């Protein structure tokens, strides 16, 4: 029975990142299976369902402040279902990844599954732009300011961009610094397809996130030529950008904030600050931002923009602070700091090449996700929120690889 449970858990972990690229339905099925069989395994073995990880304390406080925020919620049922219970689900995914992924061979299978999913989604995006519909769900591309923007099987280009920018650094990092010979060439071609799909989203935060990821790689690996090339790319980008992008920059008077965020997002940001000011400590309640938003709309709004009565913050940090307060936001930063500190410890203490590059690549994935969160409520989109917790768990699992008899975290 235990062998069967381990088999299901192992394959559910591998299949979840692949199904992310296709549809939320199979992803949710495998996620549910993973949690159920993990709990059954713990009952059978009489082990604790809360294994030790680098951020256990942070997770506890983050969950507690999320529960406390219910006191201000205008819809307790919605906050419980879409806030507390969903967070608990994600925490279990994190804990399962952190504790159940123990072998290098299993980690490589996960990387291959992630790569295959990203490659499939990228091919779908390229096909969508040139044919007029994607081959997975039949979605048409989005047309904005004269640009045909890929969405693949996602609801919009920005959500697709969140997914790709969070996944791609793992593929790019392993391709650049780990794979060799024919495998490097093969994964190089896959990386190129993914990069083309990223560009076809025309998602400004996604492209910015990937640029910073490459800069991060070059800085950590001390590749001066790579760094200089990235700097040159920034300098020539105004000249090689599509005409529609140049026109858009002119329309917003070359204001970098308006160019990156749009006037409607800036209006939402201002309204979000009013929400945070009204409930600075524990927010308006988890998963209650949209239902509460209309109470905090400024009149007139920024540059006379009229936003809807139900809006996401389109900024993960403002969204989080609005829902669970500045205390919750501070705890989240503490959580991120714990993950990065753990990654730094692993990277500096190991001589295992695979482990070093996996750490470097997964940190880059989280960096990309956090950067994209500057203009999107990334953790509030059910289709892509799982990515963060999955990658965090995968990063934490690297501590399970032993160097002799010594664990990477105690």
C-alpha cells in the first residue's frame, strides 16, 4: 500500500507542472490526488503531516494572519473558500514538494515535465498568432494597440506571461549552465521557442522579468560579455521596438510608469492605497479585495479613468496588503527572504553542479514571478498561483540531496 501511495505521489508531482500548460481541470485533479494520497501516506506511516522545511515558521504566521483577516471580510463564505482553504491547499503542495522530492533522478523528471509543458504552450502560442486560434482550446489571440498578442490556452496574454516567465528561467538556466553536447543543443532550441512565445505575449512585465533573469544569470556567473550585451540591448530597444510600441510610448508622453502600467492600473493602485489606509493591519479580508474595491474608489479617478466596481489590484503586493494588511505583506517578504537565504546557503555550500544550477534557476523563477507581480495580482489567479508554491517547494526539496551524510538543512 505504501509503495502504491509513493507511486501516485511521485507521478502527480511530475504531471502537475505539465498540465499547467494545458488546462486548470487536469491540474486541479492531480493536485487533489497529490494531497489526498500524501495525507493517506502520513496516516499509514504515522508521520507528521507538517515536515520540516526552511520556512515552516513563516508559513504558520502567514496562514494565521490570513485567518485573522476574516474579521474584516464582507463575505465570510467566499473568504473561507477562496482564501483560507485555497491557501491551505497551496501550503500542502509546498510541503509535499519540499519533503517528497528526494532524488536527483526525480528532480530531473520534474524539470523535463516543466520544460515539455512550457514548450507545448509556446508552440501553441506561436501557432495561435499565425493561424488565429490555439490548438489546445481554440482561443483567439488578443489584439491590443495594433499588436497580435498570444494567449495560448490561457485567458489572456498577461496570465500566459506570468506562467511562461515563472517557468522559463528553469529551462534557460539548465540549458545555459548544465546540459552539454546534443542535449544542450536540443534544450537550446526549446529555449528559443519559449523565448519567441514570451515576446509574442507583448506583456511588458513578462519581458522585463525575463530580461532581469538573464541579468541575474550573468551577474551570478560573472559573465561580463553577457552583461554588456544586455546593457546594449536596453540602449537599442527604443529603435528596434515594433512601431505600435513606439506609438504607445509617444501617447503616454514617454512616461515610464504609464508605459509599463497603463492609466487604468495606476487608478487602481491609488484606490488600493485608500483601502490599505483604511485597514492597514489585517486588511479587508482574504479573497475580499474585489468585493470591497468599490468602497475605496477615488472620484474623480486618475486622469479621469473609470474603473469597474470589482477589480483586482493588478499589483500583487498592493493586493496582498489590501486583503491581509501590511502585517501580512511583511510576513510574505519574510517568507521570501527565508527561501532566498536557504537557496544562498545551498548554492555556496555544495560542490554538486546539478544542485548549484537547479538552485540558481529556481531562484530566477521566483524572481521572475515576483517582478511580474508588480503589475499583476499573480497569486490571486488560480491558474497560475500554484506555480509560486510549486516552485518554492521544489527549491526547498533541493535540501534533501545529501552531500555524504550531511543534510543541506537541519
